[in-house]
C-alpha cells in the first residue's frame, strides 16, 4: 500500500477563471456593459431575433387591444377581459425584450415602419368574436413556435436571453390554452 500518491499528483485544473484574470478582464472593454468576453452568442444575430420578437409582441398588443374594444355579443364581456389581460401581458413581454436588447448593446426597434414585416405574427382584425379568438390563438401558436426555436438556437450561448424567452414562451402557452378554452366554450 502506497501512501501519499494522491498528494504527488497535480491538482485538477479548475474550470473557473482565476480571480485576478476575472478582475483584469472586467476592467477591459468596460463600455460593453453586461456583454463580457465570455458571451458566446453572435450578438448581432441575437439582437435581430429579439427585435423580431419585439415586433411580434407589439403586433399582438395592437391586435388584442382592437379585439378588446371590438368584442361584441352575449359572450363578449369575459372574452374582452381575456383580450385585455393578454394585451397587457404582451406589452410586458415587449418591455422585457427591449430591455434585454439594450443590455446587449443594441437598439430596440419600435419604429412602425416595417413593424408588420418584422413580426412573426400577423395583424388580422377578425369580424366575429370567434374569428378574433381564432386569430389570437393562431398568433399565439406562431409565437410559441418562434420562441421555442429561439430558445433552441441560444442553448448555452446566452443563458440570460434563453431564460427570458423561456419565461415568455410559458406565458404564450398559457395564452394559447386560455384562447383554446374560450373557443371551445363558443357555439357557432
């Protein structure tokens, strides 16, 4: 039996950066704010994707607000209330996305020029309450798939943006379920 063999082996290398290097690196490129040298994603691509998501959220807010005001009929009150709740939540999503774009040293694109073209979802007015619910459900399904793809693209390259999009994705899935339930409750 040998003693001290483990003591003779070199210590395993730490996967973490040493403190002095962390401090030195933090002082370099300080104008980059939260974007450090460890940021692994292609920042311009992430900002482009986030601006598309921002446009999608804004279009959804506009569509939900129109539907809120235009909802009519015997079932309109609870459906309109759901539309308003979703509009407010979509606006919160837009705000969070815009904030993340700025953190990544980008500029959120709130310009109405090209808004519909940047958005993944469409702005469809709908005539009847049922049409409005369907159009919102279609838009939510588009958003769900878009966010799922973005989350997959980001993987471990940008965990902060990925987590943000995962939270929004969960909210969009709730919206889709709410709308599906409303649709089931309506008769032709």
